C-alpha cells in the first residue's frame, strides 16, 4: 500500500488535460496504482480526469475504488465542511 501514497494526483483549478497527463505519466513510470484526489468544486474535474484517462489513454487500467467523504477545514469564518473524493486507478497485474 505504500506505493499508492507516492502516486497521488491532487486535482485543483488547472485544465483537466494537465491532470490526465500527470496520471498517464505515473502509469508510464511503472506505477501499479494512481490515486486522483479532489475537494469541493474540483470534484467534477477529478471525475473528468479519471474518465478521460481511462477512455483515451490507459488501455487495461480500471477503477479500483472510489471513496467520498467530508473534510472539516478552517476558514476565516470558522470551520466549514468540504466534500472530497478519491478515485484509485489500477493497472492490470
């Protein structure tokens, strides 16, 4: 499981193809699994990243797990809840 920690793509506000390239690069460098993580408004971009990577670039790679949750973060106005997602893609063994 330690290798998964090294292969995480955090999705933010950049164009989707930047994250797709990061995922494809991880697999091309020999990763068995890559986790795509996002919070809040970036969740839809993370889903797009996984779907584009799987459908166009990564033959044989599958979705292993999809986890959703809520994280509490500190803001200027106090604490607030933010939704989060983790999509783990796995290469065939």
